[in-house]
């Protein structure tokens, strides 16, 4: 039978039962990974640009300058500097690699495939999170249930902010759970449970002292003096600049005039161009910049080495916890660092993981929690140039921005255009409930309740409570404090993975009732079928999906937001490319950049602000149906093309050449 949901007996302070990782689990992970990569490559070039992607591309270009110059000035950035750039940079690298492999792919196509890979990371994480409690098969169906949600599947290819955050947030929790599950069964929550642990605690330090003792005394003096001098110079270079910087500037002045010591003069002459006409001030400025970069690089190396030593020290003192714990705990911390450099709310994932570890190890967890946050903070700081030189100020500014609405417009909600700041507090929960498939909605709610009920009986209550917190806490600011979300609450998509992980509890219960393999397979198909069919029907606009509570996409049309990121402009522009004469003017009601990216080179694409001015009527108009733009702009003009899905119109093209 497929079911494997009988839980081993729970131990005191366990987070999840000790369910060993099996070959079947590895096969499932590899199968999901291979399938996801195939889907990313097969569908990556089907999607249009989302509204924010052109601005993000500019942000990435300026980030390269920031990393190259090690400058964190605001002038380097665009309005997105409050958002961590980690996955923007990763996606750009993946995109350039894919463009080299697949002819005809644009950088945007490659980025879309890269975004989907982060969604794949979230899918794998849901399987890992649920597996330890409900078993491999129920966890697999839960992971596939999330993977086949049309809302998420559509976002996965063209949402550069929220989907990477979802994927890495889930991966932090999954790696943390793997670490806790890997703790040796005999490890004591209050302290070391094996003599070997205390003996291993000083192993490497004892060897270091022994090696020092064998060094001859004169060499110890030389090394001591060299270390003291080097330490003074290092501190001066990193913090003071009273010795090393003046020396470097004086040597630069001497080298420019040809009066530097021979070795320094030879190096200067080799790396500079003779007779280049560069002024002394320019050389001094370059020297100061080189000095600053050397200081930052040195500080980074020292910080990295210090963290390595700290890791060795902490884990060597706790060998009884097992290597698996050490490995996955460090992985979770590093992933948290990346997550924090994707969105400022990333540390919430670290809080969830640390709560589980504290529950498992009690006071013994303190050094691991400290190490966890130090590693994460170092990675976040290194990946986010906006924080350089002002980490606290930068984080507070980013948090403040996250709590506010950077966009004051109207959204369509139950047939009315409502300003973002006036949306009701229940908007996030209602809109996401309407965009999940009914099997997901029912199984998620039932599974969440069962997780609490069964958790009290089998020792997994901490697991269920942490998933509840992950699921509901992100909604608290909007429900209780009026924090603003928009675009169908896409900012809260990262709160959905625990919903699906908890659904595995309900799926496992169904499997226990069905008992026979064929019945369990049939149940799995029925659970996944609505999402799969909707993905096929709506592709590549899956994220406009609405469930039967609204009458489907057809019933939601003109009542709720549809293609609010105007990804349909790609198809619209491709149609205009086919029919427009040479040099035609194309007006865009919506994001000009999302359309112009796919335009013929000879076409003149106008932004919305240029449309309708006296004597400024374009030859064609591409208009989104958002805000009823298609009806308000030249309402009597002939519509030559419509983009529709399931009776909902997303974009229209109008021929304005006969308009007076």
C-alpha cells in the first residue's frame, strides 16, 4: 500500500518522530527535481514580462557596479534598494547561462526559468517538512498539490520577488527540520550525553597548543612580535587609517614623481601607463579606493575565518548530536542569510527554526542559535549592498518600507475599484482563498486542525504550532493593524507552504481510510486534477485562476483582478509586430516596458502618458483590461485582437489609424 503514516513512538522534546531518511525519499526528491527542471526549460520562454521586471533588470545592472566598486551609495541603486538583491543576481546568472544553451531565448526567458527553480525549491521543502510526520506518500501528494496550484504555478515563472522568497523561506525551515531530525536519538537536551563529546571538545585546541609548544623559543619571539605588529596594522587598516592610509598616500605621491623606493617604484611603473596624463589627485583617489577595497576584503576574510573557527568549536563540543545535525544546521543558517537578502522579512524563517531547536534541546541550544544568527547575518550583509556601512539603519528603513504601501492605486475587489489603502482587513485571506483550488482549500484547513489534534497525541504538536505560526502570523499586520497589500496579496504567498504541509495530515488520514493502493492513487488524482486542468487551460496566465466559489475565471472577470502584471502584453505585441506597417506608433495603456521588450525595432512604442495628447494619436493601442483601460481609451475604436482565457478578456489591441 502507499500509506506509511503510522508514527514511531515519540520521544520527549521531539519535534517530529525519528523517521529515517529512506531510498524512497531520495528517489522522490530526485524525481521532483528532474521534473521541475524539465518544466522550467520547456515553459520558461512562454511568459511575458511582469510589470516590475524591467526595473529589476536596471537594478541588477547597477548592483554589478556596486559590487565592483564596493560602494553602497544610494546613487548606485534604483527604487528597489529596499529589496534584497540576492535572487535577482542568481537569476541573472542562470539566465545568461541558459541563453548560451538555448538559441532564441532572451534574458527575460532565462530569468523566468530561474524563478521557477526557486519555486521548485519550495516544493521540495514542503515534501521534506511534511515527510517526517505524515510519511513519504502523503507528503509527496501535499507537495504536488502546492506545485499544481495555478495561482502559484503562474507566479513561479514571472514573479521575481515573492516566489524566490517563498522558495528560500521554505528551504530554511526544511533544512532546519532536517537538522533537528538528524540529532542522535541518545543526545540529551540538557547537556552532553557521551564522554567522547567532552573529549572531542578540546581535541583541535589541544593539538594547536601542542604544535606551539614544539616551536623553538626564538621563533616564538619572532612570531609574537610579527603578530603584534601585524595586529596593530590590521586594526589601523580596518578602523583607524592613521598609519597605513597616510603611508600608502605618501608612497603614491613618491611613485608619481619617480622618488619611491625601488621595489614600489617598479610595481607602480608596471601597473600604470607611461605618459597617460593622469593627475596626482586622480592617483591619490585611486589609491584611497584601493585601500578601502583591501580593508573590506580583509574584514570579510577575517569574519569568514572567525565563523569557521566558531563552527568548529561549537560542533566539536557537541559531537554526540551527530554530523547530520551540524551539516543541516549550517545549511539552514546560510539559506537564511540568502533569504534575508531577498526580503527583509526573511528572519522570520530563522525564528521558526530556532523555536524548534530550543524545544528539542532546551538550554543546550543557545550556542547553536547564536552561531545560526551570526552566519545568517554575515551572508545577508555580504549580499545586500544597501546595508554596507549602515546595517541597522538600512534594515530599519527596509522594514519601514515593507510596512507601507509604495503604490497608491486602485484594485478591483468584488466588482468595485478600491484604493489600496482602503481595502478591508480581510482582503488577503479572502482573495487567496478564492484563488486556491477547492481540494487545497479543504485539505489545508482540515489538515491544520488535524495537525493540532494528532500532534498532542504523537508528540508533533511543536511542529504543527510552528507551521500554524508561519501560516497565520504574516496575515496579522493586515488583519489587525491595517498593513497594506495589493496585487491579490502576492506579498503573502510565502505563507502558503505550511498550509500545504499541514494538508498532508488530512491526506494521510484519507489514505488510512482508503487502505488499498488503487483507492489511494484515485484519491491523489482527484486531489491534483483541478489544478492540473486549470494550468493547461489558462497557460501561460495561470495566476489569474479563481475557484468555483467565484464561478471560476469567467465569473471573476470584471469582479476581481486578472492579469494585473500585464504579462499578456507579450502576445499583444507579437500580434502588433505582424500587422503594423514600418515605423508605426504603438500606444500602451499599462506598462510600456513590458510591451516594448518584445516590439520590432522599427516600431515607436509610446507610454501611457503620451497617449491622447493633441495631435498624438498612435496607430495602434495595446490596452490592459485592468482598471477598465480597454473600455476607457478610444471606446469606439475597432478592436482587432483580444487575449482571452475562459471567457475573461485580459488585453486588447485597437487599430486607431481611422480615429480622428
